[in-house]
């Protein structure tokens, strides 16, 4: 299989698996950092869903692999352009790598909170606060990926106007939402709608770019 095909399938796979895992989390009652739950409600929820976290989390590393394959394919395609195009592509690739690393920490923190909730609650406050802020800051890395790969794709003629507008708008919304991350430490959800709209734009943008890779 050619790598561009693998890369395109990786982008679509990332979206499908990521959405499926989040749906399972929500149905199980997992209090996501964007849920607006306070510490007490979050502690009760984590105590109840501790065992239910394990099965869907088995699939989470697949999303990181898929997203990296997608980003590597984009970087390869865009690397043959101008110096500006290569620089923007590197910004996008860096955003993807940083989001993978950050979300690995967010995912691990969920198990830390589940353990704390079941064993005395002593560390729950710090872990919950850290998870909320880290989740918020991660939106800045999504914005970097969108901005870098959109700008590079526009320069290389790979991104149509509608996708460019979607990429830039989603990047702006995610970056603005990330600025409120320190104020979400207690479980609040300031600028949450902006982040949600930006995230929906992000996954739509990935599917569109993935199809471009598959049709090359």
C-alpha cells in the first residue's frame, strides 16, 4: 500500500475511532474536562466509571498512530514546495506531535483520577485541575496543526477555498478557547462552545484533507 493511501486512511481512521471513543466515554458517564462539572461531582463520577474506562481506552493509542500517519503524509506532500510552504508544514506537524503527547497525559490523568476517587480522594483536586487546564491548552496545538497545514496546503494548491476558510476559522476558535484554560481549573467551561465548534471544524478538515490524499 502506498504511504499516501495509508496517510489518507489514517486521517479518516483518527476521526472515526476518536468520535467512537468519545461517544463511549460520554455514555459511560465520564466527566470530560468540558462538561463543566465541579470537583465533587467529578469525583463521584470517576469513582463509578473507574473500571469502564479501560475498554475504550485500549483504542486511544490507535488514534495517535492514525493522526501521525496522516500528518506525515501531509508533510511529505507539502515538502516539495517553497521554503514558506515547508515552514508552515513543519508548524502543522509540530502541532500534531504536541497534541499527541499532551493528550497521552490527559488520558493517563483520567486513570489517576479514577484511582484517587476510589482510594480516599486525596489527590483528586490536583489531578482534576491539571486535567482541565491541560485539556484546554491542548486546543492551542490543534490550532497550530490547522494553521500550519492549511497555510502550506493553500500555497501548494492542495486546499480549496472552503477548506482553507474552515481551517483558519477553526484554528482561531481553538486558539481563543485555549486562552481560557487557566480559568477552567475548577471544572468550569468558559469559551467551551468556541472550542467545541473549533473541534468539529478540525475533524471535518481532517476528513477533507484525507480525501485529497486518497485521490492524489
